[in-house]
C-alpha cells in the first residue's frame, strides 16, 4: 500500500480530517505517516497483539510505543487489508473514546 492509497482510504472515513501531522477524528490522532514506508496508527492496546498475530510482517511495536495506543504498519510489506483494518480500528477507537488523547 502506498502513502497515497492510505490517504485515499482514510479520507473515506466519516469525520476524518487531514492536518499537517496526520489524520484525525474529533481532534484525535487516527494515523500519520512516519516516512514513505511506515504508518503510525493509534489502535487500542488490546487490539495490537491480534493485529500482529494475524499479520506478523505487517506490524510492529517499537519499545518506545509499548505503553501507548500505537502500532507501526510497514506499508512496503503489509497487505492492504491489514492496513485498512488497523486504520478502521483507530478510527472507531478515536471516534468513540470518551476522553481526549494528548500524545500524538
């Protein structure tokens, strides 16, 4: 999946808005490009392991992100459906969260 394909998909999600540092819903981070092959996605901590188990080559959690609701998607080797699933989880998580997140 390319960064442009990611952007096109995220743009279809209700309420998602592109800002200089990424895609947001209700001013909460959904995803942002780290570089041309890495996408940072804000998913619930409890969903991260399932994503990694299902698509071990597509996702990773760097040590600096272990305590955060974040996962990295590796666009150069991830199946498009894996990336879309992670983004949709992030979108749902941020849309329905009852609190504001401040770490982006």
